[in-house]
């Protein structure tokens, strides 16, 4: 049973801390969301793994299943029951990667269900095979944070060891994507749902960065080197190297991860940092041939989320300048209206901001901005008591996705961070971002 007496008590105590600082209504919302994620999205299987759906889609995304679990890292050290669930999630993620390291979403079993039956990949266990670097980076980072929080090493079995080697080798192979066998074609007449050049993607130079087919939004990359994905990968490689050395005693794997991290970061420095309004900023995507996209997307990892997703590998000055860019009209996916302003996505309609991005803006911002955004989120849920995928900045009643567990989780993380601010507590090391680069 996921929701036993111990777990219920832990969640209620966390919600009570929010009630005592941010208000009863916020605390009630946090308790409901934390409980709902455990009871309605997670299935424990006989092999000790935990399958996590996104909410309204019956598949497990490697990225979403990580971000949905982020608030629970706060409780893992003091709650063996919650730590067991999180360990089960990590084990399932590694099982999925071991099965297909290019896939982004999986079925619970080999049911043959697919997002689109016409895709090249017809593996019955794979829901979708859009290659996204974060599908590999998030499980590594989450496993490292769980290990840091609890000291548990039982999640690092031989399969995990094998998966770590697979990740390093795949990211290294995708430094020269033209030599890769990966292809993705979805002939539905939507440019963002398929890759150019018969599924290879737009041309790129060899830069040291690792290639990515699709953005965290599941939309095709304009250029093959997504900068926040590469910085996130660099952070994951740092974490992987530490696990390789300290847990497995595998110096070769650790050295390979370190060398790849250095190459990725060098590629970002040479190609991924560009000038905007007299400042050095991170581009969102580049091709190494002179092409660059200046924007940000609501989905994580994003340029806005870098202090949380890649705290040890980013340049603080460049990150601060990038934040000013993406939280302004210079970002084509920044929208402002009478109800809210923030970052949306190519994945949804224009003039729609994503609660995930509002939460990220708060978590990586100042305590004052966190409180402001918490109030905005409470006022824009269209009376449903839940966070949605997106909503219209002038009419919050126009929203997408009635139930989006990732957005619920990020709301909880924001509210818990606000409670930390107001109580004077320091956020757990496993969850807090690097020092804020924000002035808003």
C-alpha cells in the first residue's frame, strides 16, 4: 500500500507547515495534490518497481515521472515508506532505459499501445520514441538526489550500472549524430511532430554537445543542440561520475563521464552562448553552424529552470542575463495578460502560460516573487482545485488538461519552498536550487 499511516502522517505534517505559514487554503491544496499523486498515478508492480502515469495519459514519461516525484525528496530521509516508493520509481526508470534508451515514454507492459501506430518504432512496450536528452538525465539526477538524501545504495544494482554505461555511450555517440541510426518519422502533417531529412533532423556540426531530437515539450527541435538539455546532461554526468566512483568503484565509467561533461560544456561555451542586447546569454537551441534560437519553453529542463536542473555547471552571470531575456517579450513564448504573465510553449495555443513555468520562476526567484506567483496560481485554476497544463493569460477558464500531475507537483514544491521562506527553514539540499540569480 502506497498511502499507509506513516505516509499520511508525513504528508499532513508538510501540509500543516504550509497552512501555518502560507494559509489554510494553500496547505489543503498541497495535501490533496501530494496525496492524489501517490494514490492515482503510481502502481507498484511485483518486481519492486513503480509505474507512474502523467495523470490523464496512461503512459510513463521518464521526465514527467521524475518531476512528479520532486516534492517527495523532502520526506525521503525521514520516511522509509516514501523512500521505498521513490526507489521503485528509479528502478522502473532504469528498467525502461535498459529496454530502449531512445524512447521517452513507456507502457506498463507490452500492450502495443502507442501515441501513433504509424511511428517507425513498433515496440509493444514503447508508447513513444521521441529522443529527448532529459529522458536520460532526469533519472540519473533523481537517483543521485535520492541517494544523497537517504544514503540508500540498493537502487544502484547491476542494471543501474549497465544503464549508466549506456547513457554515457549514447550521449557520446550522439555527439556525431550523422553517424547515428536513430530516426523519427510521424507523417501527420505537423512539422513539430516529425524530424526533417527522413527522420534525421536538421543538419548540425560536431561541437562537443550531444544531439537531441525533441524538446522537453515533445516538439521537434529546430536545431539539434538544445542548450538547457545539454547543461542538464552535464549536471547528470557530474552526478553519474560520483556514483560510479563512490558506489561502483568504476573509475573508467567515471572518467568517461567526466570527459564527456567537459566536452559538452566546452561546446556550450563555444556555440551555445550568444550576445543579446549587449549581454552574453544562453541560446535555447543551436546547430554549431551559426544557427541559434533565442527563446524558452515552459517545460523542464528550460533555460529558466537551470538553477534547479543544472546548478553546478552553469555560469551565474550568463544565467542571470538569460533569465532577463526569457522573462520578457524578447522570448516569443512569454505572454502577458490581465490574469497572469509568464512562459508558455509551442506545444499549446498562443497567449497561454504554463503553471509549471510560473512555479519554476518562483522556485528559482526571490522569496517575494515566490509569494506573488503562489497567489497567481491559486487565482487561475478556474475553480478546479488543480493545476493545469496551460491557461489563457486573460481567461484562466480556458485551459488545457484537466489533470496534469507534473503541474500539481511543481505547485507543491513552490508552496513548500514558500513555507520554508516564511518559517526561516532551509530547503533540503536534495531539492533546493543554486543561489538565485533573480532580482524579481
